[in-house]
C-alpha cells in the first residue's frame, strides 16, 4: 500500500483508495492510503512545528533542495509520464510534457529562492528609513485537481518551499499515484527538515475541510471547481487565512475572416480537444466570423473526425479517455442537452467501445449554437467544443467577453491592429494570438478574472505575492 507522508515518515491508514486506469478499468493503478481528520491534523501540526527549523535554512540551501527535486523529476520523466498517462488518461507525449514542465518549475523556483528580495526606501521623515521585506506566510495547504496531477502540485509546492513556507499537500482523489510519486521524490532527494512537506491523500471532503478550517493553516492555494472554490473562499475569509483560487473557464477562441484557415483549425483542435478537453484553459467556445464560418466548420469537422481516440499509453493516440465515469456522464449530459436545444452535431459526441473497457468519448463539435445556451455558459470539462457565428469583429469580441469566466482567450487573425485591440479589450487574464487558449509557459503569471480566479497570480516571480507576507519596518538611526 502507498502511504501518506507526515513529519518525514510514511504513515499507513486503515482504509485504502484503489484507483483505476481510465483507459482500461481492469487495470488497478495502485492502492493508496486514505487520509482522515486525525492524519490531516498531524500533518498540519508537523508543518507548523517545522517552520522554526526551516527559517534557519539559507535561501541557497532551499534553492539546492528545489534543484535536486527538479533534476530528479526531469531524470524520471518517462517513468512519471507513464504513471500520469495510466492514472489520468492524457496521452503519453502530453504526460511527459507535463512532467517536464513540473521539473522546470522546481528549477525555476530554485532560482527564485535566492533572487527574491525587498525594498529599501527613504522615509518622508528625517533620519528614518523604511524597509519592505517579505516573510513566509507559514503553513500552506495545497489542494489540487486531477487534470494536471504533477504540474499543478509542482507550481504550488515549489514556490511555497522556495519562499520558506511548509506544506500540507492534498491531491485530488482520482490521482493519488502521481501525488505519491512526487512525494517520494521530495522525500528521497529533497533533504528537507521533517514536517516541511507533508502529503495527506483524500477523501477530499475530510482532508480538504481539515486544512481549510484549521487555524494553524495560514494559506490555502486551490485549483479545482468553482463550487469548492467558493466554499474555501467563505471559510478562509471568515478566519482571516490567505487564499488563492483557480477555478473554471469558458475560454473563447475568436477566428476572424482574415485568419490563416489551417492554422486556425489546428489551434482550435489543440485548444479544444487536447488533454481530452479537460483543462480549465480549454478553447471550448469557437467564435467564428461569418465570412470564414462555413469553411472553418467544414475543416474543423474533418480534423475532429480524424483525431485518434484511444488508450493513453498507445503511441498513436491523440485523445485519451475522459478521467472518470462521473466526468463521462457529465460530458454526455451536456452533449444531449445541446442536441435537444437544436445545436448541430458536426462530429463525435459518442461513447466509443474499444477492446479495453475505458471512458472513451469521441470529441464532439457543435455548430449553430448560441452564446446563451448552457453548453456555452457552463464549463463542460471534456472534449466538447461549440462554434458560435459572429457578424463581425466587434460582435465576436462582445461574445467572447459575455461569460461569467475570464481565464484565457484567444484570437486567430493576421491583422496586427485587431490582435492588439483584442489583447487590450479581452476580459480574460491571459490572451493568446494565433495560439490555443491552453498551454502556458511556467515562468510568467497564470490566472484569470471574474469567476475564474481569485487572489494573486500563480507562477513566475509573481507567485511571491501569495506565498509571502510583506512587512514594512521603520528605523530611526541614532547617533549617525
Ligand atoms: C495549461 O493550459 O497549460 O487546471 C495549464 C487547469 C489549469 C492549468 C492549465 N490550471 O487546466
């Protein structure tokens, strides 16, 4: 059995979670300890007690630890990628890409541990100087989703450690294997003081609640559903804990008449369907200007039908299964709803039976959809994309911004003027020109607006805004 990691020790539990390979549900990926309130409390206490030792480490020693973890992730990327593909269902090349990103994130934050600093300012008062410094926040609860089971934990855990915090990590219940593998690497090569990093696997309802409600947890960084995010926000706001939320998206990709058609189609295919559409940054609304509309839909239909759906571990697979039965049911119910409301199904949207029992669904492309339909208002989180026809650029921009979300947006155009206007007027936190709305760099800020995100940005050196507290110190030097 794979155990939880608390105070530098591997600790068993009375119950286990058996997780299944979504490409072949006969394959049990492993048996993982289920955490509970008591283990969560032990981990929180260990993380809190560890801070005293952890702050005595030099930034260089912290940097070296992060570097070792990053190097090991990169060295093991093939093996970790296989585990990720087997456990979550994204195709192997994407899985190895995700692991590579995670390794790079640790190495980036190794540099950050040394680089980040404060400010020294003159005061408005004579003889006084002002220092603005940054201190660790303390114990950080890291709560992560199943869709990027290595990269998202990495981009929360690495900055938390770089800036001197301790961590209790609660991964999504569907992907304990990836979390356990990451914890094993941190245990083996991190050399961190006991209790600085802890892993307590779900059930999320118990362990997540324990983290969010504990007065000893100073900050919660969360990526997941809007519903859970709102509950975390309410509880953290009441008890005065810091929180950072990354939630849903309903990301528009605008295709203008002057776009390069082939590039627009490949951009839309990647953005909408890669990672089986299970990204909060997926390009789920394709907003297409009327002059290019018919040829775009035709080429998109052909390209969607040509996608190879299959076992995530097979080398020729482009689209893996969806991650779980619950996700499959949700996707199918949105597809049925769209059909009932008169949208035209151009391709896919069908349950696929292959030799292995898995959660296979052919990527669904709808045309003749309206922006006010549930399929265009709500996040599906599956391989489902819609085309919405726009009269002109202004109409397309208005449709793009007409959403409760604001994570990412994109535009395909050869006009620099239009691209520049769109970058300025898009209501999303991230804007892509001639690129899919998904697929971000690891060294620049990541985050959205409106219902998508709350709190300071993740990633890059902007991450310090969340993972440190600012202190302003005034000094009147005497006898100078
Ligand atoms: C990406 O698009 O490269 O949960 C990353 C998600 C996002 C990560 C997307 N937080 O899908």
